C-alpha cells in the first residue's frame, strides 16, 4: 500500500482494495461507495485482472464486501455500483452480514448494443444497504427534484390528478430509477481512458447517507470521482485504487483543494473528523518507531511509511457517534 497524496479532507492510496480496507479499524466509517470492475475484460491498468471465472470474481467481491461491512458504523451505508448480474449474488451475500436492504436504484443507460437472444440492457444497478436495521442518516430532502416541465410550452409533463397543490414545496421525492445520469464516454469529458462514473451518482449517495464531516471510503476510486465529490460536500475521505492514481490525485488537487492533513515534519493539522489521529509528536514523519505498538490501531508494520500510512489515521468509533 503506497501513500499518494492528501488534501485538507482526505488521503489517497495506491493499494489493493483488501489491503486498504483491512487497514481501517472496525466501525469507523459512515459511508462506503464501491464501483468495482465489472469483470468485462476492461483495461484499467497493469495491475489486476478484469477477466476472471465467475466463481473467482464473486469470491473476491465477497471478501471486500465483508471488510466494507466491518468498517461501517452502526447505521452506516454501503453503495455498490455494478451490473444486475453481479448485484443479485452480492445482495444475497450482504443479507448474511447483518446488512439491511434499502434500495435497488436503476441507473438508466439506454446506450448498449443489441445482444442476441436478450432484451437490450438499459440500466446499471446501485445497491444501497445499511448496517443494522436503520440508517443513521437518510436525508431525503437533500435529493428532492423539481417538477418537470415541457421545454416548449413549459407546462407540467405529468398530470398530478388535481393534487399538485399538495405536493411538497421542497420538490418531488427522488425515485429509485435515475434517468438523468449522463454517460461519460466522450474523451472530451473523461478524466481517463477507462469508463468513469458521473459525479451525480456519488453526490446523491453521499447526500442521502452522510453529513458534513462524516468519513467516506472508496476502495476503487479510479479517476477520483468519489474523492472529488466527497471533498466538495465537506466529507472526509479515504480512497484507493490498485492502479495508477495520478488522475485521481490531479483531480482533487486541481479543484481548489489546498493544504494537507499532513505537515511535513511535525504534528499534522487535524481536521475535525480525524480529531483522534495518533501521529508522531515531534518526530520525523519517517520515524515510525516513535509509535508505541500498543497505541497503534493497526499493526505497526502499516506505519513504516510514517504518518502518511493509513494506520496512522487511528479512526475510532467513539469519534463518530450515531445520531
């Protein structure tokens, strides 16, 4: 696991998803957003394979799902973006991990080519599960949408049966079919060659499931969408990817993200959600021996890179009370 960069609100690592997740203590994260490879043979870089036998792919998924559930606080949220083919067994497995089903959100994507002997696939799925029986945060009002009108006559597209006056003044409740998500396919709008997720998907997931100052984790950050959105919404974030992270690093650095949660030689500036960080006091950032092993929240071997190592984050459930 290699530390790449940090901003005032988060840290980026080049790391295997399991190494990253295993380094995070139990019950210390509010939202996990996972957009893993779909096992379609895509080229995401030199590390890893996106073409595995189905059984191996699912076995791998179950491992990072279990780690994701472990690190969530009670009532924390897990979002998994994938093909319906994989979300069915993934959802079944989550049901065995004390996770409660909240929603299957369909992301409308009517751009696929016809497939022999099948209907044309027209959506990806976003599974939404919570740890325990109830979400600690479910901010429906943050996601309300305006009443749709005709762009020509400006009249309402939908007939509300004479009950329009009774609609919520804040807007309509967002449904679980999202047909307003743009496909980012043209290189003019993409941050990398491989496919990437539209920020609106991550934005809605974080708005509904977290508050400002909450901690978000994405072990498959790719082009940096989750880090970029979390930072813009005032969330703290820990993100990683198995392959080159330069695009993600440049993206969060170029969007007005100045400063760092790490000072170069002394005690770091501590953002609020990381207020219980246990770093070196006045030692050099490379002096991991300054830590007492019993104080480290993860094995001391994780700290060999100094305070940049994720083990130094020292996340603790006590720092994030459920409200």
